[in-house]
């Protein structure tokens, strides 16, 4: 857990998404901003008990927006603590099961966009606990704070700003790590970046939201993704980032945004062709075909080896003779004296003289000499 500013603590869930414990109101009172991924409730409860006191609970849970990685454990935590969940009115259709967010755009590029193909549709049924954020600029249970509507990534997304020390909790209006890259986000490498690119459905709104937040000139920033940023030059760095906001060059929502209203999604632009599944299918078919060819070639080679006869002597094959047992070559023992060659005489038809064989004359000088007894015995 990291401290963003006095009384504000950032907890990162599975090295990917952040939530915030914010002390506000009387001593011992606090609120929780966002709830992380589904299945994170036990981790959050344990962190709260350690940070504050055993069996503590917040005054309320405030959601920056209702995406899966921010509202994923809201139901479980509200059940446990018996506290309200508060969100912007434009998030209500998606938090009460009446609508589903605009679909992700996997064609916009980046590893997060690639992974978005496998994310489920995002919608919750929190109607037993969820309440609308009031029009008053001060969020409930958070004196000294103000909330700002920052749409683009989600219809009712809000950021929270504490004027006293100019601390900003920026939600997913932008990120403090390179959010297009899942590895960079998990490594928590600090960098001002656009956020949730495949899930941002209106890029003009997203840019305008960041530029509005830059006018606050925050000195400390914590977002939904990425590490805490604290730097004397941060206001100027953020202003430059906002002025040169990195719009994607292509994608479903770049030229034509989705439109939403109080009932959910009103209009979706046509989805561009996603060629990756087709290319993946062709690659898979090619790999399977290649593997099948290798298996077939291996079986053919094995069958060929079994069918091939063992090599035999050419003249035996031509004359129909049977192969004889293996012969042993004559061996000669080398030493100070010449010893008689030792041979093993093979038996069988192969020892018969071939009709076409020719005898060569033998020079007597090459015959081994047999020593004689000087006594003539």
C-alpha cells in the first residue's frame, strides 16, 4: 500500500488496478473509492482492518465508474459492510443490470486491446445498494473534496479532487503507467498515458476531460492504473500531456463515438473487421497441416525401411545361392617372429569356387616357411 497524500492510501489489486482508502470527516471515518476486480473483497477488508482498526468499515463506497476492474467487488463489500454504493447517474443503467457498456475495440492496438477480446460484457446488478451521486459538487462523506464529471472512457466517470493540497484521484480519465501495455502496467512504470484505450468509446470527450483536469494543476496524482505520481514539476508535465493528448490513429470509436443516455447505449458505430481471428485460424490450419505432413512422411519412411530386403552378395543374388554364415577375416599376429596366419574356414555354398573365378599364380617367396629340426627329426 502506498500513500498518495495525507490520509489517502492506494492499494493495487493484482498489480493491475488501484483503489483508494480516503480519511474524511471525523477521526476514524473514511470512504473507499473503487473496489477492484471481482474476488478482491477479502484482500480489501484485510487491508482496511490493518490500516484503520479491526472490523472497521467505510461511510460509503464511491465508484469512479462501473467497469469490471473498478466495481468488481462492490457487491461483496457492500454486503459485508452494509454501506451504500454511490456513483454518477449516467452509470446507473450499467450498475443495475439494465444496460451493457459499449463493446471493447480490439482493433485499436496494444496488448490490452488484444486481451480485451476475452473480457466478458460489463454490467452489474447493484440496485440493492447503489445510489446516485448528488448534483452538489461535494461528494457525500468527503468534506474538502469536489468531484468532476470526466466522460469518454465511461458515460458517468468521475474524478475526485482535494483543493487543500491539490490531490487528484483521476479514475480512468488517464493513467500513470503505459496502459496500452499490460506488462508495463503490471510493472508500475510511471508515465502519463491515455487509459483503457479499447474501452474508451468517445475520444473527443476523453481528451476534453483530461484537459479539464489539467486546469486543476494537481501536485499529486493517483489514477485507476499506474503508480502514485508526486513531483514538483507535475502540474506542468500534466498540462503538457493534456495539450498533446495522444489520440489513437485508428479504431472503432476514433472517428465516430458511441452515444449513451440515461438508459444506456443509444448508438454504436459499425465495428471494423477484426482480422486477427481469421489470421489465427489460418495459422492454426497451416500448423496442423504441416504436423500431419511430418507424421505421414515418418510413417512412410518406417514402412519403407521394413519392406527393404537386407543387402546380399551380388554374385550370390545373381546365381540364386543361399547366403552363408558370416565369415571371419584372417588375422595375423605381428611380433618378432612370423607366425602362421590363423583363419576360420567358413562352411556353406559360398566356399565353392565360382565358375567365373580365375586362379592367380602364387609366388613361393610369399609362402610362410616352416622351420626344420637341425637333427632332421
